[in-house]
């Protein structure tokens, strides 16, 4: 479902929108207007049921990269927008940079020798995290970022990881769809609770992150 957004969306309005189950998008990077999205089927990645294949686990543990949290949020968002078709436009960038300054928006970055090669960003609200976009400049880099994210969410007490939609890429990692009513029920429960995105140490090893991601509840 798509609804026209108001002329000006503020960071406060954006947080209220997330809490009610909707999020903004733009037609393209050049579009000035934003609109609200309220899908009938909502994608989530169950935090306690992420699927990490043996090949992906071996690749994650093999290393050759560094996991960085909130190292360069704006660069991560811009990298997510570097594709033939994108909904990330200048107003989107400004809004999420404001949420980042307030401590609500975060990036998980994969870096090789300091260079940004993959990552994702999203919004934390209560015990819910709303994944916005991800990108890869090397094989599996966005998946590495998602492993690191899920480890951080589990350690910090989060209960809901919203993926908006379920892509083929996310489905291989365990993403599922929920009817709108069920999603909103889980959303209300998650946003009513507290969680700490920064609870997991920045020095956590890849082994520790993988263990957190794949352990059973």
C-alpha cells in the first residue's frame, strides 16, 4: 500500500511512522517527493533463526575484513544508493543522518584495509530494528554485515528485525513474510521494550559474532 507523504517529513515524524508500521520511499534518486509504504505482507528476519550456510560461516571466519559499527554512516547510505534503480534520494539521506545523530540510525560496515566494501543501515526503536538497505562490493560482504547485525541485536536484547520485504537474497538467510496484522502485533510488543544496540563490544571477534548469530534460544 502506498500513501502520499506530507510535504515535509521530520525525524520525529519518521520515528512515529516506524512505530506505527510504515516507512518512506522515493520513486528515484532524483525525485523530491516521498511516499509511505505499508505492505500487506511484511518481511522480517527472525533474530533467533537466521540461516548461515557452512560455506558462508567458513567465509565469515576466514576474515580478511573488519566489521565496523557506525564508522561512516553517511558513506554507507550513499553506497546503498549506488545502483541503477534506488529509492534513496537527498531527503532520505538527510532524514537518516538526523536519526543517526540522535542515536536511532546505525550502520554496520565491512571494510578491507579501511575501504568500505559492504554494509547495511537501519533504525533502532525500542527492541525493534528496521533494516533499510544493504550493499556489497565484494562477495558476501552484505551477508557478513547481516551476520554482525544479528549478533549485535541478539546480544542487545532486540526482538524484531524488519526487512520490509523478502528478497531471494534474504530468503536464503531465513527471512519470512508476516501478514500486516501479525507484524503490527509483534511491532507493538517490541517497541514497548528496551534494547541496547551498543551492548556488544566493538572488539567482539568474528567467532563470537557467528556464535551469537547461530545459537539456538
